[in-house]
C-alpha cells in the first residue's frame, strides 16, 4: 500500500472512530458546564446502542431505532438529573449507577428478549446508509474518504459548533454556565435553576443516545455487550482536558480517534499481542492531555 | 411616613440561632441609612429577609406605605429592591454585560442580543459614573470593579432601594472613596440606600442616620450629625450590666509567659504596622477593637497560620517563629478560635473524635502509630464530665450540639492539658448567658493557675469584667494598653474609634 493512501485511510477511520467520542464529549461538556458532571456517559451510550438495534429490528427501521436511542438517552439523563438535584445524590455514585444499570440491563435484556449473550446482529437490520455530500464528495481522493460517511458522522461535526453556540450565545446556555459557576448567583437573579439543569443534562443524554446509535448502526448493524469500551470516559477526559471548551474537547476526541486508527494499522503489521496496541490510544491520550493541560493559562475563553 | 418600615421581624435559623429578635427599623426616602453591629449581630440576616432570600418567622415589611410580601428575590426585584451581597454573586467566566443582564437578557430570536445589552450597560455606566468595560470577563476585574458590576446589576433591574452588605470590607481606601461618591450620586438621582459596615468613620462620613444592632436586637437609631463615634461604639458593644464576676485580685507574677515583639501579620491592608505586647503568668490581657482592625491576623500569626508573618513570638522564652502550628501547640499554646464551626470543630465528626484531635498523635491516645479508639472514648467521657458537655453520649456528631455545648467541646480539647498560654478569640460569641458564664469561669481558672490568657473580644463588658489589662487594637497596631484600674468605657470607646494619641505600648 502506498504511503499516501495509507495516510488517507487513517484519516478516514479517524473521522469514523471519533464520532461517538465527539457526541459524548459534547454531552459531558454540557454536564460539566451546568456543574453536575455526568460520569454515566458510558452507560447512556451503551443504552443508546442497545435501543437502536432492538427498536430498529422490531420496527424494521434503523432510523426509528436511532430516534428511540435519543429518547432513551434523554430519559435516563432525566433520571440522573432527578437524583442528583432533587435528592442531592452523590454525582460519582449516580453516574456509576447509570453505567452499571446500562451494562447489566442490556446484558440481561439480551438474554430474556433474544436468548443470546455477547452479540446481537439481526440479519434484517441495516446499518445507516452512507451519505455523499454533493459536490464535496466529488473532490478527487479526499472527497470519497471525508465526505462519504455514515450520516451520524456529519451530525457529530455539526454538534460541536452547535453546542458552542448554544452554551456561549443562547440565553439558556448562558444560564447553564452561570449555574455551573455560581448557583446561588443564578438563583438570586431568578434563573429557573432546576429547569436548566434538566435541559443541559437531557440534551447530553440525547447526544449520548446518538453516540451509541453510531456505534451500533454507523458501520455494521450490531450490538455487543459493553461495546462502548470506555469511550464515555475518554470523552470525559477530553472534556476535562479542554476545561469545558467545545473546540478543544473536539480536538482531543479527534486525537484519540487518530490513535485508535493507528493502533488498528499497527495490529495488522506487527506480531506483538494486539492487546498491547489496543492499550496504546488510552495511554497516549492520558499522556498528551496531561502534558498540555498541566500548563497554566490553559483555561480561558471558549 | 417612612419609605421602608420593618416591624417586629423575628428570625430563628434551623440550628436554633435567634438571628433577629423583634427588629423595628425604618428608612426615609432618599437617605443613606447605616446599619452597624459586630459580626453575628444579625445584619445580613435582616437584609436577606428584605431581599427575599430568607423568610422571617414573624413580622412585617412595609414599603412605600404598603405591606410587602417578599417570598423570593424575584419579588424583591419587582418591588425595586436591589442588594449587593457581602459575598459577590457574580459568575466569573461571564462578561460584565452578561453578568449584569443575567436572568433579564434581551432576546433576539433564539439568542441573547449582546449588542443591546452592552449598550444598556454602557448607558447606565455613563449615567452614574460607574465605568467598567462591558466586554471584560468578571474574573479579570479587581474587587472594586466587581463591586461596580454588582451595583450596575441592581440598577439594570431598576432598583430604587439599594442594600449594600459590608461593601467597604474588601476595598482599598481609594476604592472606598469612589464607592462613596457613587452612592451619593445614586441618592441624588432618587435612590435610597442601606449601607452596612462596622467601621464608624464610614457611618459618620456617609450616612444620615444609623441603626445599631447587637445580638439580634436594635439597640438604637442615631442621627450621625448628633452623636460622636464613641457613642456609637458604645451602643455596638453594649452597656447592660451583668452581675460582677467573682474575680480574685490579680494573680499576675512578674514572669512573662508570652512576649510578642515587632510582629507583622502579613496583612496586605495593614502593612507597616507591628504589634508589641506581653502576657504575664496569671494574667488576662484583653484585646479590644472594632472588628477588622487586625484581630484575625494577630491570632493567625500567633498560632502559626500566617507563613508571611515576621517578628518574634516568645512562649516561656522559646521563640516560636517559623514553627508549625502543631509544634506551637505542643509547646503549650492553645486556641479557642473565633469561628468554632469552621475553625474549631469538625461538625460531622463525633464528640470523642473532636476531643481526641488535639492529642491523637501522642501517647496515650496513640501507641506506635496505632490510634487507641477505646482510650479516646474513655478520655472523652471524662472530659465531658469535667467540662459539663451536655450530650446523649460521646458518640454523637458535634453538629447536633447547641452552640454552648459545641464551644465546650472546643474548650475541653484546648484545656485538657493546661496550656502555657491560651488565645481566646470571641469565646462567647453567640452563646447564651449560662454558657457565657461557664466560659468566663474557665478563663478565670486558668488565670489562677498561672497561665497567660489573651482574650480577644468584641464585647466590652466581657473585657472589663475579665481582663487585668486591656489593649486597644486599631488599624493593625496596639494604640494603647490600659491597666484595669484606668480602663473606663469612655476611654476605651474613644481609643477603639482611633481617637487617642498613640502611646508606647507598655
Ligand atoms: N444560614 C444560617 N444558618 C444558621 N445560622 C446562621 C445562618 N446565617 C447566619 N447565621 C447565624 O445568625 C447570626 C447572625 O448572622 P448574620 O446575620 O450573618 O450577622 P452579621 O451580618 O451581622 O454579621 C449569627 O450567629 C450567625 O452565625
Ligand atoms: Mg454579615
């Protein structure tokens, strides 16, 4: 394989692999900015992936499955909001609970509904169709790699600027940031704090549902137990690295996507056990993020 | 008819603190009304009630001749009441304009109309001479400018009654001057202001009238043109007679237990001032002074919480300079801190855990690095007996105790082994008469045993009743030390207001 082609291939898989991260990171960012960090992104994604496959299969429409994933993500996030705000439950414990709930219940439902374990890939379920962006996808070489993707890839790209606009330019977004910084100040000027908390966290839930949908039907069309494989936490790491700023979080996600793409390549050409390479993206992300974010002055603007 | 009238407001906090006790007070339209009183007198509570952040147990608020029901800040804002809180209510990562408009944004479609908001802020800034860049991030502003943002926030909401809770406490002298100008201008434009402070000169220069609060009650409203600062000071610290304490003649020996020489506390506000004094064996040295004149810095420097402090602290001849707090305590320095809930106790922890926290690191509570929990409990039971701590048992959390019993836990821990010198900072603040008497008794016992006691108190009666000498702290230095026989209420009041020629501290 030519070097040029290799690089382009890596770029293409980077884009595909970073999609669920981007979506989950925007969710994490909303939760961080409203001051109720949700470490249950992982679980919300997993629930989303499961819902997509099951509902898509039942109703015979992948898109309805995606819609259901968004709804399930939002409902679970609403539950999370309820326990952490109304009942003042601990954030870490509640987030963990979401993760455990999602992981356990998807495995359980797999068993009772389909009498199977491990993987569910209904033959009648189709993955989302590739979408070619008119004109752009006709650009030689790059076009077919970058602008010929599963639809949720484009959605994830859109979500980054949309999240930024929402948080930094819209009125509810400004309120969300105010609440996260100084809840009492927000209260003292009459902002409906509870409503805004639900808004931020449920929007995040929807995004996580989408992220899960992409994992399930973005490429193939299957659900695998614990198929999120820590992506929710990587997204969270990206959010912290970015100090809550959308574009830097997106960059961190792309970085992780790139390491993932690289490790797949390395696995193919090396005889070292594959687990070693699978570990690499995580290690690299931790190292890179730690080095960059350790610098001072790394916390301003958006 | 007064513009604002507060009738018989009473407020008890869930913990049982009676913060406002039958408060009557009124403010005329167009005046700047001072509200003074020591920390804990109930000023902030009263203002939070006016602003709808706390609900009174009983009482009425009348505004412009009408009964006002203020259930939440929104209602207060609607009535034209604005408040600058003691702790600013700003969002550091938002811009000045965003903070000012927060919750009242001008809409344009889905988004906030930043242009319009910025223009309104700019117009208000110009109208009142409150210049601040609307696009700056609040986190980049000085404290003085942040306060401007808070004032603009009130004006943006069309407030006519402006409440400022200790606005000058955080400002430099220059900033205070410009704050005063702003307030005068606002009043000239038709606003009315309530100005909280515990600095008398500010009341005298800024306010038309002032109401003095003490222990949750109004002790008087004065016209500043007709009184002297010393008279207000006297109202603040109280003048009711308490039964004289049985107090033996001075047991002071000539031996100095604590000598403080050229101590600089490292307070940015009180630079270039040094403190000198000594405490003898069997002596109680009282420290009087309006709050904010360096008391906190002095206590923290003595106990070792101020790494920047300079100067000598000799405890029984040993210089404590540079020693850690723990080493100072081991050498016999003990402290009853000003705020027992924050600095004196761990409220969620049990009584015995709190009591053990003074000596957990040495035998017998600790043998070879292993904590002896049973011994701690036993020791705690003994201390509870000895210091009359009323609680079901030693295993209950300190947070469930009344103020008096909580303070007894602090005292029991500090006095479990008799100290060489005890620093008692506001030891009876917020306590009822019984608990106050108990604390006084303990201090006098220590005195008889030959300890040195440094008693810092805002309560002049307490100082006069207990001290062998009274030093007056003013703007970071000891203005004068009165021997007990020469200490009169008038003279100390004058000194507290800074109206005494500095005299070499004896
Ligand atoms: N939220 C609260 N809960 C319980 N006690 C409180 C609370 N706020 C204030 N207090 C108590 O009420 C009393 C009056 O406090 P405050 O009104 O803040 O006084 P000031 O403003 O005059 O210093 C103090 O004893 C204080 O400890
Ligand atoms: Mg106060």
